C-alpha cells in the first residue's frame, strides 16, 4: 500500500550503552528514510560512545568496545545525521519513550537543536497496542481461528483458555523464548515444568514484597530495608518481624516471612 505522505518519514533504531537517557550514549544508529515520491535512503553508522559499553548491553546488541573504538563520536557525525533526517517525520518501534528522547539528548549534547514540534511521531508499537486487542476473545481468534461465544461466561472462558493453551504449545514447540530485554530463556517445549519455568519468575511471596537476589537470598523488595536479606534484617532489627506480622500484609507474605525466620533459628 502506498503511504499518503506530506513529509518524508525517517524510520530509525538506536543501539546504546544502556537505557538511561541522561547518561547513556548511542553506539549505532540506523535510519531508513522514505521520501514523498516513494524513494528510500539508508544511513547506518556505528558510533564511539566515549564511555565503556557495559557487558550486559553488548550481550544484547553484539557491539563491544573494540567494535567502535575507531568510529566517530556522535558529535562528529551529528551534522550529517541531522541533515539526513531533515524535516522528516519520525517512526520506529517503541521509539517514544527511548529512541527519540535519546536521539534528542545526543543532538543537544552536540549543540544542535532538534525540533519535534512540527514533526509527526509515528510509533509502530503504539499502533500495535491500540489496534490489536489483548483479551481472551482476541487470543481465541488468533490461536484457534474461532469466535468466542458467551464471552465472560466462566465455562466458555475456561474452555476457550484450554484451547488457546493447546494451540500455543503446538505453535511454539521448538522455538526459542526471548524476553523483552532480548535474553534467551530457553526452548519452548511440550513440557509443563519447562513452560512454568519460562513464564514465571522465581517468587518468594505472591505479593512481591520479597524477591531473590543474585545470590539466591530472600531480600526485602519495599521500604527502608529494600535490597537487604531478610535474615540480616532480623539480626539487625529483631522487632521488624513482629511489626510485619501485625501489619496489613497478605497471609502468604507473613507465611513466607515466618519460614525464613524459622530457618534462621534452625541454622544457628
């Protein structure tokens, strides 16, 4: 379908050192400009960020310090990037919260004003979320090719969910599961334990008041002790257990808290 364009559109994507707009830097930029007459121009360039690329970022986009050490900084290419984009509208996938703010920040650091007021910002992810519903009726249609009759009837919804689950297992069998950060979680298999492990984070309590740290210890996930191991807090502030047990916390949370406390006694 030919797009009805009044301005050219610059579709773009950025790879960077991280996700903090203020402190992180671009390491690669790619722009595909669609012109009013239907022409297409491409600009792709690696960028020396001037700061080390964290390993966790490199594992996602595959660019390491050695790959960009001889590349120009963004400031050095900022004028040609600005000229290439021109007065184009901007588009990409999930660009409103990250790519556009980061690009503007890099331009400002280079001393270039990049005005957004007269540009259309066309985020394909926003369109996806607006137009494709995420409810059971939509899932039933997508996976099973059927229309869900009597939606919101408990039995109809339950039967539809069963059909959707079966169709998902069949559809994704053998495919690699990847999370939103690009981390590979494992192969999707017709194995309920493996599916459970793919779709559930390891939980301490259902309310999320506690989480596991990188050492596998239960730590607080709220309040003044956030990030501290539960057992450590009990040693430093024994009364904190009683305060939580008297507080308005879910019974499951209190049960998990008590389990950790009793385990501490048994380990003495």
